C-alpha cells in the first residue's frame, strides 16, 4: 500500500530527525523541499558541497538500511529519483 504524503513526511523526518521543517505547507511540498535542499547540499558550506548524485547515493543508502517499511522505502526512493532528475534538467 502506497504511503500518504503525511506518512512519507513522517518517514523522511524519522531518517533526518535533526531537520527543522516548516509545517505551514502541504506535506508533499514540505518533503519535496527538504529533499531538494538535501540533494543540493544546501546545509553544507559552499566550498565543501558535493554533487547531487553523491547526496542521492548517500540518501538511498540511509533509506535502504533504515527500519522503515518496504512501501515507505520504495516511495521515498522514487521521490528522490524524480527530484534528482528535476534538479539535473
């Protein structure tokens, strides 16, 4: 069963529990914005930022080895892949 946008946001937060997310938008937008920041490495100083592909690999590894359900893992990985493709265009 595919997780809802709210469940996906909760899954993201469980992996990156030190991230402060603005809860004034719909859950899908919050999750997407957080993933964009993650892939662009915006929380790191500009001189030490890595490429989005490297951040993608690190995020996928973290998701795969997490305690999330299979459906949550698949949904998060799919969302990461879509956003990575959008960033690269």
